[in-house]
């Protein structure tokens, strides 16, 4: 499986002849200069390169063959544009209002078709069941009955209508989404664990670039049941072989899944398996190992250079001097943060008297919402305003908000509380 190298290597490669180009046009009133192009590896977005606007047009020359999901991020306005590549030129126009992307007009054939397919899939999931029920009350020989039958037939159409030779990625995505992730009520149409193992083992590289990998793995675990998780994973990894790139990518995704669902026993087991591998490690698994090593108990919490910090003149996290630090990753749109952070606020003066400093890193994207919220928080706050695309998500292995860490005076991790109550209990501040 191919590797996509990040910025430094990519910039060199982009000087060569491009396999295809990505062209994005925006109206003249769109106040954005820089755009960042991403590809996909499993569930991880991979930065390829950056480009500056030329007459409100961004042109990216992609140097190698690539079929899969891509996206473009405009970092200063927090706009994200998703599209696909079938190794052919991509052309997109943006409809913008008040610096926000209001609509995306896909002008190339592949993305136009994919967009129609996605809209059809949404209608199929939301409307088709209702039409099927309504059909029972109308005869096929009536005008309405005929129209109803025709619409049901149209919505029931699947990937079979896509020419695989002309649109290999769209065919791949639609076929496998329908097979492994559709919400069919018919048990006979549900994929078995063996079906999924065969798919994960034999699929081509489009598995990693399709966005299907993680949801298919979750479907695989669900098919095995909660009491057979370890057996299911061992069976899968035995088939894929963790020495292979595919096996390592799947192992990395599984570790992250166990992290998200707080299945600590399984996360520890398979993280240790990854740590003890003696073979060459691929980039995807190496990233998972690094982000988890960054937050192990006793590890020095990696330093972070503040972007626009509030309530401090410090330039970085390590510049803050305190006997202990409470690090909290949060968001103004997080309901759990809404209930937990006021409890921390109520004890903030007591903590400060003990030379305990609180540092909040926000996963917000809306500047106004973030600014209004931190006005009530006297502790140090900072945000990249990039949401889950913030750099510290990967650095500190963040999968949920709020997430807490307690550091000592030397920035070593001495506690990883689950909830604010655990934070206050640690400092006997309840």
C-alpha cells in the first residue's frame, strides 16, 4: 500500500508532472487566501500540501495515482469541502455567503455523480420505507400507484447502475457501503463476520481511502457480540497478519475504536501487541503508538506553543510555572463540558491558592461561541478554532470532550481523571 508523505516530501513531488489537478473557485468576496489539501488513510486525514489563492482560485497538482476521499480546509474561515478523486481532474465552484460555504457545485463528472448518489442514498434511507408502506394502500394500475411504483424502483436502484470501468471508486464505495453498512431489516442481507474478514483481507487500497474502514470494523465487532470481542479481533488479525501494512492499519483503527468506546482492557491488550512488533511499522500505526506514548502515566506532556492564549503572557504550555497543572480539552458545544466545567470554576480559587493552574484547550470552530464561553473562565484558555482538526487532537490522543490530565511541576503526567469529580477528588477540593 502506498504512503502519502506530508508537506516537505509532497512539495518536492508536486514540482513533477501531475497525475490530476484539483481546481476550486470561490467568489471574489470570499476572504480566504490559504487552502490545505488532505487525503485519507483509514479514518485519519493526511495533509498533502498547501496552496495560495490566485484570483480566488486554488489549483493543486496531485503527482501520483489516487482514488478515494479528499477534502480541502480553509483554515482562516474554518470551511471544509469534501470530494472524491478517481485519478481524474476535479473541478469545484463554491457558493459563499458571509465567508461561509453555502453550497458546493461539483463540475467534474465523478463528483457530480457521487453527489447525486449520496443524495439518492439519503432519500433511500429516509423516504423509501415510507413509500413502501404507502404502496400497500394503492393499486398498481392507478396513476398514483404507477408513479409510486416507479419512484420505489428508482430509489431501490443501487451501485449496479454505476459503470465500474468508468467510475471505479464510486462503484467500490456504493457496493461495499450497501453490503456492509446498510440498515437492512432483513437478517439474510446482513454481512457475517466471515464476509467482513474476507472483504478486509482481499480489498484493494481503496479500503484505506474510502472512509469505510472504521465503520466496517465497528460492524464486525457488533456482529461478534460484546462477549466475544477478543476472539473476534484475534481471528481478524490472524487472517490479516499484523506484519503487513493492512494488518497494522486495522490494528491502529481498532486501538482507536477501543479508546473511543472506553474499552480499556482491549485497548491495553492490542496497544501492547503493537508496541512489541519487531517488524517495520507503517505510518498509520506509528502515529497511534506515538500519540499514546505522549500521554502515558509518567511521560512528559508534550509542549504546545500557544496560538492566542487568554489569561496568560506565557508563550507555551511548559512556560507556565505551577506546582501542578490541570489540562482540560473541551468545547463550547459539548454538553458534558457544560455540566462539568462550572464545577471546576466553583473550585478554581481554592485550586489557585494551592498553586494549581488550569489550562483549557478548546476544540471549537466558532470564534464568537468560544470567546463568549471563555469570558466566564479565569484560567488559561487557547484554541486553534479548528475543532477536531486541531493539531493537539493527534498529539494528545483526544477522542472525547472533556478530557483531563494532571501534570506535576515538571510537566509529567501524574493522573488522568475520567471526570471533573475525579479532578476535584485528587486535589481534595470537593
